[in-house]
C-alpha cells in the first residue's frame, strides 16, 4: 500500500557569524506560506518540521517524502513548484 506524501522542512538555525541555515535564510516564512498554499489547493499533506536535513549551505531546504526529491535554495517561486510536485506525487502513489 502506498504511503501518503508529506513535506519535510528544515527548521535548523546555525549560530555563529556567516553560517548559513534554513531558518536564517527565511524558511519559517516559507513554511507558513506553503501550509496556506496546500490548504488552498485542498491537498491534505502534512508539513513536518525537522531540525536539520543536512544541506545548510543550500538552505532553505524542503523534501518530499517518502523518497521524493529535495528542494534547495527555496524562494517564493519554488513554492508553487513544490505544491505541483506534491499533487503529482500523491496521484502516482509513490512509496
């Protein structure tokens, strides 16, 4: 049986001068925005916050699970693509 998709988002904030992180790159704002976009699209996809996805220098980072792709260097335009991919991912029934 196929597992439903979920969106994993990084909420890591690295302390220290010059260290890039997802939170420092604006991911908290993007999390709020993508939750609203998923709701508007009537997609029942949980948004799961994780401390680190291991790609700090490429933040903000999100990943479709299970087995979906990583999205790095997220910006406002990326969010619509992520919603579209979540829709298609769910329709395929990937596991």
